């Protein structure tokens, strides 16, 4: 799987290159600013780009804007945006068109190598990876309006994991329950929230995010 | 009707209530100017009245009563000096009230006199400024009086054709003296009805000019009032405080931003990388049993170890930048520590009988730190003298080097320093001729 990395802090960039190479990814380019990222993605057309939000020259949201451009111009390239803090607004902007091939994670998540690689693979193959932190914000914001109060604690856990972009199998592994139980929870959640049940993971994420106000 | 559609406004101007109020204000202005002019003569005049009433003036020859005036004149002068400020205050209050009532101009009262003691009464700044206004009132009353004269007599002259048929309806052939009217160009007399229209025309001209004269007179008067009868010093102080407060807020916000940036780009990224390396090392060590890749794991742990130490060093620098812990032991210790970290030898002398307020210590410390850093960067000096002395309620920090000089007080470094100092009412003086040496004195209050 081919990756482009955009991260301005050299040691983090080198760490990522090392990690991803070690895990069998092909790192096409590792760059330090948004312009270099745009040209690297245009030149190499990777499966996925890992993008730091805050980069030179303004150190605000260059990475995010580059990610949105890439999603528009090269829809086949997945983008995994990451930063040291998460902003729900950023997530909303990123997911604005479609919740496919997109991820938004805290930088801390790279410490759990397996989870990070899993998220990156998901995004590269057109899936979604939202940070639990972002999902938590959205869930709290939608607590009163979206009827989340009617869910059981377990159902809320399942909903959060769905919103993060995980598949039924992924949810089952995370909660240490069987896939069948997960399916039952999912059906119950969709019934309680009055959402049309959908098969694909991505359409499911979209429905959930729309419902809690994030998409 | 708006003010700029010319002729109609000019024609209406004399007949507005504002014009009437201005006329009253102007007449009162002339009265008060006359009163102010006659004030110094009040004492001797009372003396004359007294002498005249007792008959002394008609009985005695002039040389006999002259000594009375030799006594009365200095007494009047002394009384004027003592009473000028309080009288000025009272007169100022009256004029502020008149301006408020008649011109809708509100001038705030100056702060009250601190005490009733003679010294405070004589040295009362706002009182004397009010006296200044009183003296200025005399020339100011000239356009005011002229305007009021044109207004009142303009109205009167305009009415002459009305009065003529009422009072001059004598049988034909009766010979009468002329009627007189006052204009700025002298008195006009007429013996005919037609002549009264000439007077009315003069009256109209006067009436049209009057509002502008009165307006000029009152505008100047109001300007003088704002300068001399208002709370000038206090207002200046308020402006100064507003300015420094805005700077303090800006500085605090800038400092928070810098702090966030330092943490984000420093310790936070180091810790994230450290976590990444440890995460990879954990994988290399495997869940249980013999590690699948021990050599790589060792390397990653060593990398993480180094990262942790760097993160600690980063945080230590940051913490020292926020508040150097040694400052808790006093400015002397803190500056001595600061001096030992300087690349150029620094001789420190701190002479403080007791400790200033913590905020002042912090400002003094950061000023010294910034100035030492500046000297190290730009001065090419071989030695620096850093001194702190206390004189009364002020504290002076002096940094002097033997370098090449040419420090620019308007540059970003020194002007930023000056801003921080101004927040606590301090002052900075920079002397740095080209060729050196450079000496910077910073004066701070000991308490905020």
C-alpha cells in the first residue's frame, strides 16, 4: 500500500516513515508542508496520505485545506488527517461531501501501532476512521437533540464505534462480543433513532454522523 | 431640515431656541467678564464707599486718606491669592452649569479638593485652572458680547417700521426730532417712515450675522471650558490606563499563544514521537515468549529514552520561561543565577532593603534577562554590569555594557520591553550611541 506523509516535525515524520515501512507500507514521499504535499500526491497518486493539520507557513489549518483539496481533486486518494488536538468543526469540514476514504485522528493514536495501522488501512480502502475523541464530542453535542438518551450504555458504545468507522467485526473485537450480538445492537440503535438501516459501513457512518450533527 | 441647505438655514438661524439660548449665554458671559475685571478693584472700591459714607472723604484732604489705600491694595491682592482658587472653582461650577443648561454641553467636574487646609486651597490645581479660564473669559466675552449686541439690537431695529405708525401719527407738518437706532456702524437717525425701512434692513443684516458671531464666541468658550474646567489630569490618566491595559491584555494573549506554540512544537511532539517509538518497541518485543526482534526493540527503546530526556529538557526551559523558580528566593538570587548563564561576564549588584511586589520582581527579572540576551546577541561587549537599586518607592534596574552601542529603543525587542514596563507604570531610558557603550535604566514602582 502506497503512502505519502506530510508532517513538519522532523522526528515525528521520521518515526512515521519508520513505522509504516516496517509495517510493509511503501512510503512514496515524506514532506514538511502543504504545497509539497499537493505536488507529491499529484505526482505519485498514493492510496492514502497522512496529513498533519498544522504546518508552515501559518501553522493553522494548512493540512486540513490541502486534505479537502485532495479529496476533491483526487477522490481515489484516502486522506488521514491527524493533529495534537481535535476540533469537531474540522471533522465536519472534512466529512462535508462524503465519509469515504477519510480519517481524523489524534497524533497520540500512533502509539497504538496496530490500531493506527488498522485505521490507515481502512481509510486507504475507502473506509472511515474518526477519533473516539471527535465521536465523543459529537455524541455529547447530540445527546439531547438526537434522542441518544433512549440508548442503553452498551448501545451507545456500539454507536460510538460505528461512528469511528469500524466494521461489525471490528466492533465485536473491540467490545469482546460476538458479531451476532453486534448486529442485534446495531438493529436496535437504528430502530430507536429512526434511521434507515443500511448495509455498507460507510453509509452507516454517514447516517450516524448526520444524525448526531457531525455530517 | 439639515444644516447644509444654505439660505433657508441661514435665515432660520436667528429664530431658533438655540440662538436664543446662545444669546442668553453670551449676555451672561459679558456680565461675568465684567465681574472678573472688576474683582481686583472691589477692595479699594469698598474702601471708597466706606470713606464716603462716613463723610471722611469730604472732610479730609486726599493725603490724609491715602494711607488707607496703601493698606487696602495689598490686602486685596493677598485676599485674591488666597481666595482665587476656591472662587475659581465656584465660578467654574457656575459656568459648567450654564453651559449644560443653555448650550447642552456637559463638562465633567474636576476631582474635589483633597482637603480644606490653606496649603491645599492655595495649591489647588483645578481651582487655578478655573482662574485661568476666568482670565480667558475676558477676551472670549468680546465676540460673545458683539454677537449678543447684534442679536438684541437687530431684533429691535427690525421692528422700527411697526412702531412708526403707532407713535409718529402726528398731524402733517409737525416738526419732530429724528428717531435713533444703534447699529455696529454707529447710530442711524431718521425723520421719515421710509427711513425706518433702512433701519429694519440694518437690523436684518445684524440678525443674520449674530448667530455666527455668538456661535464662534460660544465654541471658543466651550473649548476653553473643556481644557480648563474639566478633569484634565484624571482624564489623561484614564486614557493612559486604558492604553496600558489594552497592551497588558495583548501581551497576555501573545504570551498564551507563544506558550501554546512552544508546547505544541516542543514537548508535545517529542512525547508523541516517544509514544510512537515505545509502541513500535512493544510490537517488536511481542506479547509473550522470546521477542521476535530484540535488536530493533532495543534501538527503539533507546530512541524513546533519548526522546523522554529531550522532552524533559524542553519542559524545563519552558517552565523557567514562565516563572523561574529561583525568583521565589528573591531578585538577588534570581539575577545571580541569570548572570552565571550569560556568555559575557556579568557583575551583579543588588541593593534592596526589602522585597518588592512579586509582579515587580518578575518584570525586573524578565527585563534583565531580555537585556542580557540582547547584549549577548548584538553588543560584542566584554563585560556587563547589572545593578538593582532602591530609591524611595522606586526601583531602578540598570544594565550597562562596554559594547558597540547602537541599540534602537524603537526596535521590536526594546519597544516590547517598554510596553511591558509601562503596564506597571515603569519607565525605560536607553542611551546607546553608535560606538557604545550602551546603558539601559529601567525604573519600576516597588508595588503595583
